[in-house]
């Protein structure tokens, strides 16, 4: 009886141990299995709206071509500017002087003689700068007329008031011309302050 009990113990104990080992191994295997995590839901694909092409601007039309005037052209249709081979028709036009003050027995004829004496000098000043200053030009000067005894007179103390020519050389030329002018007068003496606009233009363009 003791022999059977001993044999049973030797058989049962290893079987129990083996069973425990298998149970432990199965439990360990189950614990070490990776847990399946489902992937996150992917966002739906973004559908891009079709890009509309920009409208093509209409083609620009070239400006209309203006035909030249028929030949022969009228004189008013074709402007004529003085060139190197064309004479400059502009001249210093005679205008009415503005008499600011008079002392002595100076007469209107004395004013006219004084302006006539200085006009050729002023004309040369304009012509020296004619190529740089096209079109009508004008210079307004205030000056003093003095009658000396013996039938002579002179112009002095010129002052520039207005000038359409911004050239200081032309302005200085006009003022210097006054100091060189001499004229004949019947006055026995006196003086006058006169303002005179020297207008340099084509004679037909002068006003009445």
C-alpha cells in the first residue's frame, strides 16, 4: 500500500507541476500579445474646386490714324516755324507807352522819339535768343526819359517789370540798351517815368 501511494505521488506531482507550467505559459503568452488598436478614421479627401481661368482682356485697338492734309495744304493747317533756312518774321511791335509822371515840358513826341531810338537795340536782344525762345515774347520795362538842353535826350534807370523770357542775359541786354539810347527832342528840359511793353512777335499777330 505504501508502495502504490509513493508511485502515485511521483506520478501526480510532476503532472501537477507540468499543468501549472502550461497554465503559466499560456497566461504569459496571452498577456504579451499586442493589443490591436484600430487606425483612426481618415478625413475624407478634400475636393478642390476647379480654377476658372481669368477672362482675357479684349485686344486694344490702336488709335485712329489721322491722314495728313491734302496737298496743297492750306496755310493754317501746317504750322511754319523759323528754321535755319527761314527768316524769323518776329519784330518788336510798337505799342502805347504808360506815362506814370512828367516834369518839365516833355511832349508825347519826345516819348515816341525815345522809344524809337531804343527799339533797334531791343530788337537785337530778342533776335540773339530767338532760336531758344519760340513764339511771341514780351518784356515790360520801366525807365526814365530825360531831356537835356540843346535838343537831345536820353533814357536812364531801366527796371525790369515782366518778362516771358527767363533768360537773364536777354533781360540784361534790354536794360543795357536803355542806357545807350539817345534821341532828338525839342524840349528845353524835363523828365518822365514811362512803362513800356516791348512785344516781340510777327506783325500780323499784333493787336489793334
